[in-house]
C-alpha cells in the first residue's frame, strides 16, 4: 500500500510527464479526513483556487436536494409548476417533465445554446439571472430531442428553477446552502482572480495562459473555482452522515437513470464496487471528481490546462490512485 509521500510522488511524476503547468489533488476519507497535494507553477496565494468546470453540476444538484429536504420543491415537480410564468411558452412535452429528468440529463434539451447566442452572452451586460431566464425561455420553446443527452442548458434551467423557488440568485443560494454549511470560504465564480492560478490551452508545444471563462449564465453548469481543501469538504459531504443531506436525498442524487447519469454524477462500477465520478473543463482547465461511496473514500484531481492528453492523464491518474483508496486514504 502506498504511503502519502508515494501518492505525492505519483502526482508529481504525472505532472512532469505531461509537462502540465500545475496539478493538484485532494483525497477524501470519512474516517481519516482529507489531505491535499499541489505541484507545478503555483502562485503566491497560500491556498490557490482551482476551476472545477462541470464538477460544479454536483454542487447544483446537491443544492437542489437541499431545497427538496426543506420541502421547497420535489424531484417530481414538473417544469410547468417550477416555472409557472414560462409555462405558456413551453413546448407541451416540457410542461409535464419532472425535475429529475433535468438532473439526470434525460430531458432531451440541447447541450448548449447556439454559437451566436453564446457569443452574445459573453458580450452581455445583463445579470446572470436575466441571462438564465432568457436562455431557459428560448430553450423550452424547442421540442425535446430523444438523442440529446448531457446538457449544460439543462443545468442552466435548474439554476433558473432554483432562482424562482427561492427568490435569490443561484450564486447566492450556492453560498448559503452549500459553501457556508460546509465551512467553505475560499471559492468564487468564473476564472480565478490574478493572485490565483490561471488556466492554459495548448499552442503548439507550449501552454498559453487563459483567464477567460464561459458566460455568467453557465454558473449552475460549470463556473465554480475553489481551494482544493474546500472542494474536499464538499466531496466528503457526499460520503458521511453529517446531516447535511438526508439519506433519501443522497439516495436520489447517487442513483442513476437508465442513461447512466445520476444527479451531478456519472454512475458506474469498478471491481464490483459502486463508483461515482464527473469531469469538468472550460477548455483551459480539467478536473475529475471520483467517489467510492460504499467505502467512504474519494478523490478530486484538477490541472490548470486542457487538451486531450491532459484529460487522458488525469483520468489515468485518478484510477491509478482511486484503486488504493478503499484500503487506506493517504
């Protein structure tokens, strides 16, 4: 069994092999707590923040589950009931569609808005909430398509539902219902500020710094940056019985639909054990979160760069390390 120093060495070796700017990992164990390691070109900030991309979806789904626990909404609430002021403009197929189909990417909503709309959102001075309302009204006018699966738009719709139900922005509710209860204070939205890490994309054989991000409307689908230790606290909340989530809500979150998507997670198995994971990227970062809920352990890895080789490297590294976690966390 590897020791913590061995794990650190494996992370460092992977970073050097793939010449990535920086890489970080957080190991999570219900029994032993959590630990972190970081390697590469790190900023002066004592606890740098890392962009976790679509791993944000697990936080949005968890926020929704917290609202279910508070009886503010249900997993089977229909879109028409959740967004009554938009119901008249929805395609009939969407009106009776329950929330759990959005949470599990089963609603048939397009993956993203059109390129022209995406570019317009980047230039928009409208609030994130207003941007979401516009996108939702537009998306639900189009009939669902059976072939559509994974959907950023679907999670943007969920963000608009959360905003309608609570009367507050998704950003405010994430802070109120996820970050504050878990003691997470080192987080933000969009690309981390200049005292923290920057993302990178490949230009030939070199990495080019990139601090851009998706439009603000994408918040519920993938715009959170967070310190590694703080991300670990969120992952651990999906493993322990702290009361942060009811057992019923956690069961809903971790149970996959027929397409293999759970709520904010992808469900699979490894060596006969239940495994939940999700990846995230804004094309300048790559992150992967992985949980073995029956063993009470998990792992989050993030790199401040993205190309296909980084994605493969983080995936390989995840499973090289996760295979060690059921026995003993570092």
